[in-house]
C-alpha cells in the first residue's frame, strides 16, 4: 500500500483559500481540467513536430469526457504527454507549482510556438470544489510505467505504480454527495457538461468528445406514440467544442453575416448590431478583441441590475463572463470579448483590479471604441443617430461623472437637437456654423423640444440668427457645465441673466428705463417676498410679457433636476423676473404702481406664476393662482 504524503502547510492553506475564496463559481473546475489536458496535448504535439517517435498527427489528439452516473464519477481523459511519478509529485503535490511554466527549451527559455493556457497547481485543485476524491492516472511519453496519484483533500495524497497501457492522463473525480443546497450530481448530466464546455472551453484547439445519447424512431412505432418504447437508443461520440474562435480567424475569411450570427448566438440579441470591431493588437500587450455596438439597449440597461463587462479569455479559454474592468462606464453598452495570452488563466477578480496588462488592454479598448463611434458618425450618420438615441445619455453621463475628466475623449461624440430644422447636430457642426460675431454656444433646457422651442428666452437668440442647442435630458446641462467650453467657445444658457446680445444703443435704453422704473422694480421684488433675487427690464424678450432667468451657478433646470432626487437637499436658483418693456403689460404695471399697488401685487403674482409654468416648474399654490386669474376676469 502506498505511503500517504502530506501537503506542506502552505499548500493546505492555499487549498482552503482556493476552494472558499479564489473561485466563487465551482463549475469552472471543468474548464481548469480541460485546459490542463489541452496543455498536455500541446506538449506532445510540439514534440511530434521534431520527433518521429511520437508517431501521432494533430488529428490524433483528443480530450474525452466520461460521466458515469452509477459510479458517480466524471473522467477527463487526454492522450497528451503524460506525467512521471516525479512530475505527479512536483505538479500535483505542491499547490501553485506550474507544469506549464516548466516547459522550456535547452536554454531554459519558454519554447516558442507552444500555446500553454493552463497551469497544474492552482487550477487543478479546483477539482476539490466538486469532488470528494480525485484520482490521476498518468503515463509519460517514453516511460515504461504508469502511476496513479490519489487524494481526498487537504489530508494528503498517495502516488503508486499503475498499469496504464497508453500514454496520457485520466483524471477521475468522485463527486461529493448531493445536499439540499448543492447538487453535485448535475455535473454528470449530459446537457450540463455540454453547456459548460460551450461556455468555457469552446475554443480549445483539440476536440473535446463525449458519448452522447441519441435516439431514432422505430419503423413500426405508431404515429401517435412518443414514449421511450417508440425509439431506439444508442450512444455516439460527439465533439462538443467548435475549436476555432471566430476572432482568431483572418478578417478576409469572414463576412458580416458571420459576425452577426456569432453576436446573436453569443449574446442572445435578436437585433443585428449597429457595428462590430475585429481588432488584433500586438506590442506591449497582445490581445484579440471582438466588440459589438448593439442597436438597442437590453431591457435592464438603465437599471441597477445591469452588469457591464466584456468576456475575458486567456488563449481561447473563458476566464470571466463579464469583466467590468475592461469597459469604462461611458462605454458600458458595448458587448464582446477580449482574448489575451498575456493573462493568467487563474487570475481572480481581486487580481484583475491591479493587473497592469489588463489596464493597458482596457485603455486600448476605450480608444478603439471611441474611434469606431467617430467612424460611424462620419460614414454612416443614420446609424450613428440610431445609436445616439439608444445610448447617447450614457456618453453624457461619462462627461458629468468624470467631472470633465473624459471631456477630450467624449466631446466629439456628443449630439443635441438644434433649433435649426430641429435635427441632431454635433458640437463641431455647431461651432463650424457659428456666425463670425457669435461669442457663445447657446443652449436651452426643457422637457421636450417643442416646449423649449416656445420658451420666451429663445426669441432674441433666434432673431440674431444664432443656433440654439435644445437640451432635454436631465444630465445635459450638468455635462455642459463640466465641459465649460468647446473649441474655445463657452456654453451659455439662454436663461442666464445677461446674454450680451444688445447693441450699445439698446443697452443705454435699457439702462435708462431701469433707472426711471427703479422704485417700481424694487416694489415688484418685495411683493414676491423673497421668491426672486431681482426684477429687471429685459433685453431678451420680444413678444412675451415676462420670463425667468437665473443669476448664479444653479440654473432653473438644475433646480428642477436636483429637487427631484429622492435623497437630494432642496436647492433654489437665484431667480430674476424679467419684464418686457415693449409689451402692453409694462405700461399696465407702471399705471398700477402709481394708482393701485394692491392690484399690482396680484398682477405680479400672476406674471411670476405664469413664468414658472412656462419653465415647467412647480407652483406652490395653484388655487391661489386660479382665484387671482378669475378675479381679474370678473372685473
């Protein structure tokens, strides 16, 4: 009987950490063991290229999965290079010692042209998340003897000779007993195994095979008989993986429909993507990437439940289904994958956050997405506008959330509805169309384009022939405030107190009127009892009697948005009531100031409330407003 050997103390602790913390999804055990099998085949295949004694071609190599429900075992079998007793000791007896890393040439350098994706050691021990006993039977190429390694966990292991006729390795897992919470027996189910291989190991470059149950209908079965007795049952060895990932193929081998089909199958989206990017990067970090810009957001995209991230592969083996570190929030709508041989297969979520290579990939991916969006904007405007309607708000949040840090990256992607023809324009298009004397990029805010278009404050800007950007999303003005300017042109709201649009002659006229009506304007301010900072003669109104503007950093729209937030503190813009001196109401106010100040208060309250309603702001006392209007109507 073989002597039981103990794991070293560090190995026991690592094994406990492995099972309980590093791997949070036990199903990855199959990915790890298949990757190890692929490594072993890679080594022997590499040897076969220079050593005729191997006597095998690439087509001879195979990984086989053998579930046995009666024995409650799952076997992972390969015909790779195998292991000697010493290698079993070194590779499996010491946790985190990598057999793959030891595959070097005569100069003690890693051998070229060998794509080693797994590591005996850490990955192998994931088997103990599902197995109560692990048995490894192996015979190394060139060896006369086989050996078997057995372990039931942290207590230790044994190594003994074993009469194995062929070269290669068999890993036999005796699964843990099922409990109410944990159903380990599911890993013996045909559909579960197929699903896991497709999910994690579909692109392993050697065939992964398993005997799959098939059925054919008996010739004499009755037409309405669909019972098991109406079928002949047999098993057939089936290849479970596709072996060649689409992103590893040459672009000239693929057609748009190939990418669309892959996207639909991989990401379960029945809408074709607006755009795809097939990128290959070589340099300080090497990776393949396949990125898709969806045509429509998923149902949960703008909810807290949505998880961003790209699939992350290491040499064709899935490491993580949604690696959020690869995508910034402003590009969270992108779907796709990244495959890099530079990343360890056994990397954890905690390690990913500090992985320098992953950070380099993320920065490169960010630039790639930005460039592709710009390309779509310039070459396919219709598709870009479709994209913008679905995901534009995310780009704007990207500018606001970063306190303007991402301004340079994102500003050329922005679009807003323009007052000219009410079509979407970019900031670059706006600035290119500015009149020579125009100082600012003007914008107006509101719930809808139609409501903004009818705002009193827009009249004078339109009259000048200046374009106005219509901002309808809550985040819009906050984003522009963070940007401050674009191409040296400052943003200015039409609701700001001073638009600086009047001539010197007009300025003098307004100054004169303000001085002449100074006392009345002060009385109007006092009549509103702190609701406004100032009442003044307006230079921006043409046909409307009054409007509200703001004096300070908090705009009227920002007041509305911030006060709608459930946990936000109540804020108030410093409001200015502007009065049109060319409207008949102005003469009426002057008359009332002289002859009936009480009635003037009523007029002022009505005008102020009207201005609030035009801005889409709440009024404190609708009943009082209605009574005041009715009172005037019945005079």
